[in-house]
C-alpha cells in the first residue's frame, strides 16, 4: 500500500470491460472486500459466482460479443446475495494486490499514459496453480480516473494473461472499468469519553 489512500473499507463489485483483440467485448467481474488491518487497507477477493440471474445476463452479453453493465437491481441482488453466492475454484496459487494513491505512485504508474493521471491505482498479480495450465499468470491494473458522488470509481483497465506454449506468451486486453461500492464506508468512530474530557480541559485552559 502506497501513499495517502482514501477510505476503501467495505464491499465492492468490480466490473471491467474487456475489449478483445479479435473484436467484440467481454466482462471481467470481481468481488472485493476491503478492511483496515494495522492501519493499512487489506483487500480480500472472493472467488464466487454472481447470483444466477446476474451470471446469466453477463454470460448472455458475452456470448453476443458485448460487455455487461449491472443495473441498480443487479447491484442490489449482488449485495443481498453476498454471503450465499456459490464459491468457485479459482486455481489461484498466490494473489498479490498493491493499492496506491498518487503521492505513492512509482515510475511505472507515472510514466504510462493510462495510469499517470489516476486518483487511485490497484494492481493485482494472480499466480496460477499448475492445474490451470497452460495459464501461468494474470496481471491486472485498475487506474481510477474519477470518483462518482455515490463513491464509485471509474477508469482504465489493463490486463494480461501469460500462458506457456512452450515459452510464456502474454495476451493483453484493455478497456474501461467501474468499481461499484455495495455498501457505504463505516462512519468515523465518535470520540471516547477520555478524548471528550481532554477536549473539555483544553477548552477550559484557553479561557
């Protein structure tokens, strides 16, 4: 985690449009949960299916060469089904996530046109289990360029799949993404009794 990060605590639906090299589009969906641990945000990715109606709609759009955009009703269904959706075998052996704010961007982010103006950057590397062969790795970069009034983020998505055939061959895709906040951030904790008493004494000392 790098830089002065915004409050990302909560549940998120990440929807990235994949503009395929051969034409047409598809959709990559991720379910993320962010919590603060030792003063740093910890992103946990849930490897699950979407609820059945939303999964069918996304697969139908992909079959027609189109991307899927969730409706407010879809978002409500994902929110309501968060604890009951079906887990899937991701074949991910190791997942690394890096979250950066602009004041923590490294040269890779500041030198690339699709990331240099971002207000938030999330990078992921999925190292795959041998059972996923010939796929070795996935790498994803989400560069948020704007934040909506509702707390969502939108921006540029860049991804790559590395497969062995027999030498590693990268296949790159890109497109826009929308990171939907499924629940509001937790309200700031009210000051405890001791803090309120200290404030009272400070106020009295000024008179």
